[in-house]
C-alpha cells in the first residue's frame, strides 16, 4: 500500500513557495543523493541520441503507436505529459516509459491532431515546448483507471477541442500543440516560477485562500531530469488571476501524508522498471515509475479540494499519550534580522510539521536592518502559537526598556546614553532610531504600545522539561536561588544588568550538579573562545557545549564570526545555521 510513494515523500524536502496569479508552486529537494541515471526524451532528441518515428507496422490503428529508437547507452524517460509533434500527426504519450539503452521500443500514444494524416515538415518527431496541461493529463489518467485500458481516442479528440477553445487558439490542423505553443509564449509564468537549482520536482496548488486544489505533484529520480523537464512542466500548469491559496510547506507535508497511503497498481510492463497507477478512494491520482527500487518519475494529480483544513490539518502529539516529547528549537540572538529568522522558522515548520516549541534566547533589538518588523513578527507568533512560542529577555531588550522607562516608569536618559554608547554599533543601528527617537523620552513617546508591552512582558528565563533557557548563563552552584531572583524581574540599581542576562563570563560556566541543562546565547564566537578555559581548542567551537550546558555562538551581529543565526534542536542537540544569504546548513548532533 503506497510503499514507493511513502518512501519518496520521506526523502524529499519542501522548499519555499513561489506564486503567479492564483497558482502556488513549491519546489521539492532531495534529502540525499539520487541514484537514477536517465535522460529526458526532449534532451535526447535534441542531441540526436534518440529518434521518434511512425510505427506503421505496429498492430492496431497506425496513429496509436510510435517507435522510439534509443541509440545511446543511457535509458530515456518518455513522460505521459510529452506532446510529440511531427510525423503524420501530432501525438501525446499514453503512458510513462523508461526506454532501455540501445533499443527500439514501440510506445502507445494518442492522436492530438484530428485533421492531418500526412507528413509535414519532418518525418520524425520532436517534443513541444510545453507539456500537456494538467487538466488534460488528469482526465486521460482517470479514463485509464475507469476502463483499465488505454485512453479513449474519441474522448482525447474531444478534450483537445475543448482545451483549444478554452485557450482561445484556432488553426487548420486543430492540434494540441497550439495550446502548448501559446503556453510557451507566457514568459511571465517562467519569470515568477523559475527553476530552483537542486530541485528534484514540484508541487503546484491553485485556487484561493478559501478553496484550493492540488493540481500536480511531479518528482524525478535525478536532478538533471527535473532540470530538463522544469520548463515544460511549468508551462503546462493552468492558472488565473486572483489570490494564491497562501499555503506553506507544512501544508504540503500534510498532503504527502494523504498521498503516501494511496494504492499502487502495477501496469503491463513496457521498457525498464515497473509503472503503477496510483489510486486513492477510487480516484486516480497519477503514476509512479520505479526501477531498481528507485523512483524514476511520479506524476500525481490529487485534486484534493478543501478550505485548507482537511489535508492541511495537523494533529498535535501529546507527551502524556506516551509519544516522544515535542522537540524544542532554541534560537540565538536575532538583532533585527527578520529575513533570516523567517527562513529559519520556515525550515523548522517543514522539518517538524510545526509540532515543536520555538524558544528565542533574547536580543531582538539593535544593530539589525528590520527591528520594527521583527517585533511585529514576534507578536504575531506569540498570538498564533501560544505555548509553542517562548521569547525571553536579552540585555539589549532590557537596556531599551530601561531607557524608555522600566515597567511604565519615567524615561532614564542616563540609561539611554549608556545603551546608545555601549550597546549599538552606531546611532543609526540603535533600536530607538527605528522609531525616529533620539532620547529615552522620545522612544517612550514613539514606540507602539504593543511593541513596548511585548518587550516589557518578556520573561527573564524559561524552563521547559530538562532545559533552562536564559540569555547569558548561570552562576555555579544551585540554580533554585538564582531563578528565584530572576523571577522578581527587578533591574539592578547600579546601572548594570543581572549577570544571567549580560555577563559573558557565564557563557562557558557549567556545573555537573545542575538539575537542568542551561541553554543560552549572547556571546559572539570570538569571545566564547576567549572565555573557554578547557582544553585548547574548544572541541565544539564556535559554541560551548557540555553535558549540562549549551551556549550558542551569537554571530548575526558579528560578521567577523561569520554572521548568520544559530539554532539547536533539543533534545537531539542537532545544530542549524542560517547563513547571511539565507542558506540553511544542518550539522550533526554534538556532545
């Protein structure tokens, strides 16, 4: 039951969506190396490695077969979406075939040009610039499921006429190629939905935020196949003006959960590998071709309509049911880098299907380009994710609050000057400047009430399971009295901030008798190296990690340390880095 698809979906990662009109397209990326060696038919024809010609000696109607002569040493993939133009009539493949190397293979096709039966410009065939559009493909595959036979030729001609009418094309030959050629002229489609390097496939969803439909899931077993097919597949997508569904990668992962359980019913063997029709609830979804236990190609047409609730709904695992505890993702200092933070959140939303707790280790203000919108985003996450979102106080956040007046008190201009001098790279990089303020009083007057309230209500630490989260670190010795002091949230009167929130000396302190694993950030990689007192070099540089201690390097504000944002997944201790360019790098667990 669905074993090939389940394995496939377990081994692809959903990328960030692109939109055009009411269409959303999600690129898919392999989680590991792909082992399929194959060429796409269009590429093989263009290089002369393959010749497609009429099969006049084949049994049955002459227009229902073509010969594929593969002169190369590699298999060639012919998709059921491929429109073959030339010969005595234009055709469309009836099924996906992996043509063996150095072979002559007769493949089943249907005619998509009713008015011509003589050779035109070429006796042989080429592929059209666009694949057959998704609704045409869906209907033909549905015919196969209902009849357990090849698509009906009369119905195919009727479908060609209907699609030509909808596309607004007219010509004497009445071929489906006219629809494909019109699609090929839509440069805006490809400009908005370009090939993403490293993609092995795509998911296309159309509709609106109220009602959407998964139109196509197409995945290839080799990156070169996906790259060669991308343009023609995208040109075969149908879209309209209007809003896109607004789905995210997590929604597509839920769709994969549905599709992974579909039946796979093997077809009659032709060429290499085994082709199966994919059936779900008596509704044909597409085909999957497997060779040597590897998925070569799958094309699914889910057609699952919903108000983004049914196949996108998530169930939250509860630890009291005996399931593993929900993962925790702790994130180092953000300092106004909303773009990198959003990239990080999207990554973990996909990785954990949003079933995780997000803990931010403080310092959201100063020295970053998007301070105000970052606070807006944190407020939104706090409202939407409830107890799955925890943000704690950082020393920069506390300095800003003290400058504008702690807990609603009067502004402290002395603190403003200390903050501006010692915490910010420049006047323009100060959080106050983001609100057009040049003093504590101006900041108090200009900052929106919800921004100030969010910062003011930040806890000074958080305890989740076996982990204690704090901005800088803890002193050696029992944690209970230290936490009782932090619980009071009383700024020190001496002009300083509590050690747990600002003392970099604590970054590498760890006590094997602590009853929690203390997790913090705050300290740059270079300063972490200076505070490290153990064997040289630090085995887990740029971070400090011990049995009862994790201190992430805070690098986003320190380009000399590489910039970017670090996060750690718990309890696995796997590290994730978002580079200054937004690239995601996952590192193995560390001890």
